[in-house]
């Protein structure tokens, strides 16, 4: 692929978007970052070309797309807290759905035909079978999942109208950090399990709370599919090649096909850090499915992608990153 491609990364100052920018840079590309820094980090932007815009700002984005002649847009920008989305649904529908419509309109009017969308396993709600296939019904159980599912539907309509070709990637639990540690997970508030367990390890929290240990799983705690952020980045790259080479609009799961319970994650953190994790058992959270494990068959067959990083790599890189982050 042409190294002069104009690749616009919306949400590129966040965890996954910034990791993808570094991944692209290592491959010789020069991504352009657009982020309103509502949740992102200016230091992740480093020497990338950067625009401090909101994706709702149609005019600025249209002008940018026209000026740069953007070839493809990656859309990582969203609010991501499920619990907050239940309390304040408008915030999520506005930022994740309505503003995405603005962004898509700017793409169409500016002449950008290719779009890669960060979707989520939350679109499945509580699936009945495992592993989860893309053809299972979208049945999200919270506004966050619905805000993403609506965008997937809009993207299907834009494809039908021959306006935009897209790939929607339904991430399972994104985790880990770039091994070179330029960037990593730093959400505020942090709701994700691995950084929260690591907070106990580095002494930032006294204990970790497990939300329920009476689920129908091997040890009673919820099972999730953890995927290393560099594996995620690689899938985005393959999705870009696929679209630019004439691939059709598609939706793919992005998971490892392996499930680990919360207690297994704790054990793995203890093994790698050689420290004890104090934990307490709390109440179940509303709407937490007992098990979420992806099938990666489709993305493997169509894009040739498979997860390379194992759980130990995820914990190891997260730990190193977490130490770096907290020593700043
Ligand atoms: N982290 C996960 O495990 C996970 C799982 C499934 C899906 N996703 C999706 O992946 C994407 C990236 O997640 P992340 O963990 O990197 O989140 P993040 O919060 O670290 O990054 C999101 C970035 O988008 C920016 N942003 C938000 N709203 C914006 C707006 N209106 N205009 C411009 N910029 C805006 C934020 O400032 C931030 O830099 C999100 O769309 C999320 O829904 C993440």
C-alpha cells in the first residue's frame, strides 16, 4: 500500500487509537490525529499531525478532509463507560451516534469513501451460545451498546446507498500495551479489570472488587475474552488493506477465542507480578453476561487475522505500562 495514504484517526489520542497510530508509524505511514481531548492524552499525540476538533464539528472536519484529501477514516472516538451510559443515555447517543452521523456526512461530502468503525461486543447483549458469531442477533442491553449498534446499522445503509464502504470491528476486552510503552490504557475513571487489579498491585487501591461469584462458570466469576491492543492494531491495518483493495462492507468480531474468568485474571496477575491481589466479593452488576467469548473464524477467513498475544503478554505489558504511568 502507498505510504503516502492520508489516514485520519479520530480518537487517536485515546488508548486504542494512539496504539494504532504507533503501529502505523512503525510500518512507515504518517497517520493524522483528530481528537477533542475530552478523554484522550495530548502526550500520546507526540509528533503526529494533530487537530483538536470535535467529531460533531462538521465544517472543520469537512474542510480538513478536503484540504488533506483523506483516503480513509478510522473512528475510535466515543465515550465508553457502560454504567455512565445507563445514567446519562443522551450523553452517549449524542457523542457516539449523533456526532458520528456528522462525521460520516463530512466524509461523504468531502469525498472519503472508506471508514473503519470501533464497535463492541456490547452489541450482542447477553448471548445464549458460545463462541459468539457475527450473525448472532444484535441485542444490546445498555445505551452504550445501542449507541454503537445504531452506527453499525447506519453504515449498512450508507453501503446500500453506495456512499461509504466500511468495516465495523466488534472488540471484546481490549487490553495490554505497546511493548515499547509509548502508550497504553489510561482511562478516567478506569473501569477495566486489568488496570484496576494492577492498581492494587502498585498500592493505589487497597483491594479489588469482584462483581459477583455466583455465575454459572467454572469458579463463579464472569468470563471474558481479552485481546491485546497490538493484535487489535494489526486487525485495523488488515481491514484498511481489505477495503482499499475493493473489499465489501463487513462486520467482524475482534477477540482471541479464549475466555478467562475474573479469578483467573487475578491469578495471572499474581503470577507475573509475584505479588498478592487482595480482593472482595461484591454484588453482581446489572446486565453483566456470565460469558463473552468471540468466534474469530470470520476475520481469520476474510482478513487472515489471528490473535498472536497470549494472556501472559497482556498482563506483562499492562504491568510495565501501569508502572510507567504511575511513576510520572
Ligand atoms: N477499550 C475497550 O476495551 C473497548 C472495547 C470495545 C470497544 N471499544 C471502542 O474502542 C474505541 C476506543 O476506545 P478506547 O479504550 O481507546 O477509549 P479512549 O477513551 O481511550 O479513547 C477515545 C478517544 O476519543 C476521543 N473522543 C471522544 N469523543 C470525541 C469527540 N466527540 N470528538 C473527538 N474526539 C472524541 C477521546 O478524547 C479519546 O481520546 C471506542 O469507540 C470504544 O467504544 C473499546
